[in-house]
């Protein structure tokens, strides 16, 4: 869907190569997410260097790609309405994360789940085009990058990784440490390096974030399972989902007369409804129910 190929990636934009490569990989499967990956690279690149000739040339071509994609996507609400676009990208990132987390907790360690963890972290970066990241997204990004580095390191050294949130370094994953020095954005995504994983990491449980149970992974996985795992995408069966309990008080919820909703309240309620709709696109009933409950509570009580 994208326009003409980009020129070689300038050294100043090396930190963006993985976001751009992710956009390339998603051009056919998820063109909306691919568009926002490029938009993130464009906005970040402008901040990094918009003056040197090679950077200006690269950004100009990238802008052409964005304009072409925007025209091809037409009236897609995920492009014309930021709140819908944000929900779409966030839900796809969560889908990637949950797939990898499900594989991790089940003890199925392979390159595709490493890539899914790392790609989820990149897509959380992309969410910054819509505004400041939530604390939850920041924590999930940190966990996903650490997991990608840790599992890659274990497999590289012939060791068996420990599933789930065990010990975790405070250091963020360094994308520049990946073994991918080419600036031409090759089609294959290299796997994360282990340079940020310390084999002497503490063994205490990492409790700084709440990781969703692996059983919540959607039925459709976000990426093809490599042949080396012995599993094909056609053999993956729908995973039973744990549906959250509905607050009984919401069944008979009626707006109290004295409740006064602000424009910000209406915007938040709309956001929750958009999130729910986007979650249903990925058959994620749990997330849809949670967001609808939040919207209903906000509209009937004025509180979240």
C-alpha cells in the first residue's frame, strides 16, 4: 500500500528502523497500524534531525508515503478520528503482547513469540503520536522489551527461560543493540539482542506491573508461527476467554439528576466505547466488557 521505496536510512534515524520495518510488515495485514508506524517515525525523525540533506530527503519520501497511504485508506475512521486510531493501534499492540505472554506462560519459547513481545513494545512507542502514554502502557512496553531480550538470551545460550514475570532489570531494552546494522530496512526483522539482560538478575518476583493472564490471548494470533515450531496458523484453535464479572449495580443503572458531566467526561466515555468496539474486532470480549462498564459507570455516576 505504501508509495515508492524509501532511501537508505540515515544514521541519525537508526533508532527508528524497527518501527519502519514493522510498518512494512503490516502494510497488507494491518494498513492502519502500518500508517501510524510511519507517522511515528516521521514525527520522531523531525525532532531528531530535519536539517541535514540526507535526513530531509528521507523525511520527504516518508511524507510522500504517508500521503499516499492516507488517500488509499480513504474515509477509514481509524485515520480520520484520532480516538479510533488510538484504540485500533492499542488493541493490536495488546493482541501481540497477549499472544507472546500466552506462549511464554505455556513454556513455548520460539523466535516468533520473541518478535511478538518486541513488536508490541514498538507499537506502544507508536501510541505516543496520540499523546502521552499511560502508566500501564509504559509498564507493558518495559516488560515486553525485557522479556524479548531475556528469552532471546536464554535460547541463544541453550538455556530454558523461566516463564512469566520473574526477576526484571530496571534498564530499558536498547533497540540499537539489536543485530541489525543495515540501514536499507530489509524485509526480515532481526531478533532482539541479549545485551540488556543480566544473568545475575534478582530472582524476586517483579510486581511493578499487572500482566494479563495468558489465557486471555485472542483466538487469532498476530503473526505467522514459524515452521520450526511445528505449529501452523491453521492448527491454532480459539482460546477460551475469561469474561470479567459485571457490576450488578450497572444492570439497573440510571443517571442521577444531580450528576453533571463535563465535556471531558463525555470524551472519556466516548473513548471507552471506541476501545470496546476496537476490542471486538479482535474478538477480545474481556477488554470490550471492561471498557463498556467504565463508560456506563462514568455516564451514570460522573466517576470512573
